[in-house]
């Protein structure tokens, strides 16, 4: 009987040793608890509102210029008409450029967001990594992202080099 119990014990511990441990976090929930994140968001909101007011003001001025041009158009000479049209076009180009500089993909808002939020996200990621190692977790997923995103993975489960070798290439040599 002791022999059977011992074998059962060994089987249970062996299968348990090969089990992967998963966990998840809700980074949105975590970030909402951090005062520095709330502060960064409020700074971004203030800057965004200021820039949006300036954009609205610029386009409002263009609209006024265009309405004034339409009202005066019959009284203007061809030369004066072309000059006013060019003024409106130049003003519109400047307004669009300002809008792109502030809200575009490489704009001030995006850069400010990166500067303020990235250190906070890195801090959270470091703590998640520490917890994963302390609790012997192999994978941690983020439940708050739209697509399930892996935040931490034990490098022992990375089979990328095996795939590269199987494809006939040498790991570590990247072709440009």
C-alpha cells in the first residue's frame, strides 16, 4: 500500500512540476490607483484643451476671413481678390500645420504622452516582472487590453531560436 501511495505522490509532483503557471493583471485598474498617472493624464488634458482652443480659434478666423471675402468679392478688383484668396489659403495651411504639429502622429500631444506615461508604464511592468519571478509565474497577461496582451513571459518558453534553426537559419544573425 505504501508503494502505491509513493508512486501516486511521485506522479502528482512530476505532473505538477511540468505545469505552466499563468496569471493576469488589469493594467487599467492598476494605473487608476497611481496618483502620478492621474496627474499625467490631467496635464495632457490641459495641454490638449489649450491646443484645441487655438486650433478652433485659427479655423474660426479663417471662416471669418472667408465670409468677409465672399461679402466683398463683387467690390474687389481681380488683383485684390487673388491677394485675399491667397491670404485665406496661407492662413488655412498654417492652421492645418499647427493642428498637425500638436495632434499629429509625431505631434506634441503624442510626444508629451510618451514622456509622461511611458515611465509610469515601465514602473508597472517592472513590478509585474518582479511579482512573476517571486511567484514563479511563467506568463502574465493583461486583461484590460483589447487583444489579450502578454506582459511577461519566462524566457525558458521562448522557442524562437528553435524555429529559426528549423527554418535553416542561424539564430542571432539578422538580415537587413
